C-alpha cells in the first residue's frame, strides 16, 4: 500500500539475494537496507521511491544496473559505494544528495548527472569512469568529487557551474571545457 517502507538494515548482508522487485507502494529504502548483499545483481526501484538512505546498497559487489527515479528527495551517503560491478548511472535532479555516493565503483564507465551538485567524493576511486555528462543546472563540483578517476580525460562544464572546489579532479589528467558566458 502507499507509503510502505522497509526497515533499516532489513536485508543487510543477505548474501543469497540475487534480485529484488519492490512493490509500487514503497516510498523509502532506508539506511543499509541491502548493504553487503554480495549476490544482488538487479533491483527495480519503483517511481514512487523518494528516499534512498545512507549505505542502502553499499558493497553490493554484483549489482550491475540501478534505476534512480525522478522526484527523489534524498540519496544517501555511500548509497552505492563499493558496487564494483555497476557500469552506468543516471542521477536525476535530487533535492539532497550525500557524499561518496558512488565511490569505489571501479567498473563504472559512464555517468549522467542532473542534480545541482556533484558532491564530495561522489565518484572517488571510479578508475574506469570515462564518460561524464553534466546537465545544465549543475551548479557545483565539490572537493575530490572525481578524485582518482584516471580514465576521465575530458569533461565539459555546463554554463550553470559556478563553483569547482579544490581537488575536484585530484589525480586526473583531464581537459576541462568551460563554455563562454557573455
């Protein structure tokens, strides 16, 4: 039914879970809900989910794909950190997003960011991240957001970016294209 949630750490470290289909009434995935589910390869997050908590899918090393619905109000700290099989992600415009969200996702090769800020350590250690699309509306790239993303060799900043923090691209050999503002 509408507004249903899972309990905090509900399935944490359940190594036998391979696929999860959440019913349409679920609106929250709480902290550590599926953290450490090492065999989890697939989860379908329904459109009504507005909250994915801290460490919700951390270290789900077999997770290959994730859909993050539009209209999210919160995506937590380290929500997908250490998901070493995740290859691509689209981050919609989320009201509040935590730090280290995708840090250590070593198989990640492509990311599209539509939220206002690329938070601290968001992609830290994503060594194979090659393609990043920052949508118009992104206003800031916080410290060490792309630290250690050694495969990232070029990026175009949308004209909406007003802040790039120190160390945002630490460890990258990168060409940054900044559009001309009149």
